[in-house]
C-alpha cells in the first residue's frame, strides 16, 4: 500500500484528522457565489433534511510526499467547507473541532478576495434561514458525520497529476491555464527553484488571467494557433485535449536527446548570463531568444515564454508607431479612427465586432505576430502588413459566413505560416506576398457582406494611403 495508489471512503470528521496542505502549485481559490450557494443548498437538502443518509460530494486527490499530504484536487470544496465551519464557530458559537484548512495561509490576492466575499455569502445564507442554536449545532454535526468523499491517495507526483488532469478534463475549458500552471510549477520545483520563485511566477500568471483574460487569449488565440498552423495542422480551438502542445523538454530529466541539446545550452547560457557582471557591463543580452514555434522548455522557461509574447503582442498592436501601424490596425481592423488620426482618409469599417470579422482579424494578427517574432519589428514595413491584411481580409469580402473551418481552410491566409517559419529573410516571401485582388463584380450590399465597401476599395487599389 505504501507505493500504490488507494481509495478510501471517508466522512468529513475522518478527514479532519488529516493535516492537509495546499501546495504552491495549486490554483487560487476561485469559487463564485453560485458555487457556494449550491454547496450549502445541497448540504441542507441532502443531509440536514434527511435522517441518516450519507451524501457523497465527489473525490479528493491527495499526494503523500514524505509527511506532507498535498491537496491535488478538491481544494475549492474544502476551503468552502472550512469557511462554513469558521462562520458557525466564530459568529454562532457552534462547538466543533472540525478545523480542516483553518491554518492554511493564502497569499494570492484572488484567493483572499474570494474568501472574504464567500464568507459573507455563507453568512447571508444562514441568516436567511430560521435556524436557532440547536438547529445549527444539529446541522454542523450532521455535515461532519454524513458528508462523504472518496479520498484518493497517491505517492508519486506524476500519478497525482495524471488523476488531476483526467478529473478536470471533463470540466470546462476554463481550466487549461490552471493545468499548465500546475504542471510547470512542478517542473520548477524539480529544477530546484525556491518557494519564493514559485510564488512569484504563480502570482504573475494569475494576475494575467484576471487582466481582461489576456493569458487565455495569448495561449488559445495566438500561440496555440500559430504553433499548429506552422505545422500544417488544422486546429483552431485550444482545449485540454491539446495541452501537450505546451509541454516539452524537462531540464531535470536524465535522458538527453540530440534535438534538445541546443535548447539546454541556450537555457543554461541565459541563466548564467544574468549573474555574469562582465556580460552585463558590456550590455550583452541575457534574455532567452524565444521563437513561437520552438520546443517548449518546461518550468520557468515556459512561463517566461508566455510572458514574452504577452509583451510582444502589446508592443505590436498597442504601442508600435513604426510606419503608422497603430493607425492602420486601429482603423482598418478595429474600425476606430478620428478626423485628426487616420491611416486612410474616409475609410469606414463599423462592423469589426461581428464573429466572422473577429476571426479574420485574429488570422491577420497571427500572421503579423509570427512575422515580427521571426524577423523583428524593425523589418515590419508597410509592404508586409498591408499585404498581410489584403490576403487575410479578402476572406471577409468573399464569404458572408465565416466559422472556424473557414479560417483553417483559407489558403491565402494559411500559406504565410509555413512561408514565414521556413524563410531566412523577409524578402523570401515576396513572391507569395501580393494579394492582387480582382473581383469580377462591383461592390453592392447584395453581393458582399455589409460594411465592407471601403475594404473592397482598398483591396482593389481604389482607396490608397494619402
């Protein structure tokens, strides 16, 4: 039993005797109001209102590592149950020795805020019921003796997270970023990074999740698609089924293959260079030379890889003034311009938020991002971004309905992913660059999707930059 996973059915009063820990790699406590109320309603209906029924509330996966019992799955429910009993003890004077996670320390801002908010939700829920002290004591006693979990204990880290992945693969796609976070924080642990380092990367990762979903956007809408499309794979939606796209070389592995040797050397050099005062004094760069399509190096390098492209995307589409690309992107892709600031005078595009238009814009963005990633911002001249636009947005003129398959099967746009990734200079793509749009009919509302008349004129060459 000491080495093999095993399952036990335990009620809450048996679980309270375990010294459970929340490991650093766990995602924040993120249960919302509806989750908390649903749990309370379930406890009320299935335990409090029924005589002696056991109520099974799912499974808890525990990784036993030496003396530590790390929660791999089940944290959200256990934290919420802890809050329920904390409320009963502190504010209702209900006698209970059920501590669960009372001693846990939550440093993450998201966890702290949700704990405060959900504590108030619990308080409101109990206050809405006509409980007296005797009722509350009965409720607490029934929960501890009748709420049952399947406790899965494993002794190897990889087994724990295989179970975690399989448990969560049946959930919402929302959790892919949390699975990646857990996997790569574990890899950092294997590589010998301190708890402080793990905490720093965990907090930064979670901050990006909350920042208008920038993290989910860069992973699913940009990095995943570019990596797949450069390989000719017709994939569009990032889900748990494709999570291995962001797993790769493990630096802690004793097995070293020829293909990963150069990446190990680069990673070692970049880490050493940060601590080399001579290199720093001569301004010799120590930053890892990321490329979108490179193999993933697990652990810290993966986090730095994602953060690098979050910054690069911001530079290109929010900050880049070279050749007036800012004005071009805002006006021709987003439909935003003023009388004082524009790329093309009197160019109107007020339908940029339609589903099909958003998908075409993402195709254009990914071509631009791959080009800048490979050849640098200094080579991102108007000849390239204008022609990338014309090739991508011809699809908006040719198709009134655009879905995922329309994008991945659109050769005029998809061709650039292989062309750029296989070229050694920007000039090599010139022979395939120019759109040469020649429609066989004039623009009308009946023949083309509404709101694209000026786009039609620009692609035809009738509306040019002043």
